[in-house]
C-alpha cells in the first residue's frame, strides 16, 4: 500500500510540474510570497527530487 501511495504521489507531482504554465512559475521567481499554484509546483519539484529540507531556504 505504501508503494502504491508513493507511486501515486510521484505521478501527481509529475503531472503538476509538466502541465503548469511557465508564466505561473515565473511569477514565483519574482514575488516574495509565491502564489498557491507556484508553491504547489515548488512542493512537487522538492518531492520529485527527494529534497527534505529545501523548502526552508
């Protein structure tokens, strides 16, 4: 069951990253506090790269 959940999370994160317009991500880079959609892309990128503490920086 844990493997299925991990595979589902990976598939979800890959989908979010691939289908988010680049303009949304660009807004994250220029704003001090990211929009919710940009924050979701960041969270997915951290999850896909297996980064545990990257969001703090």
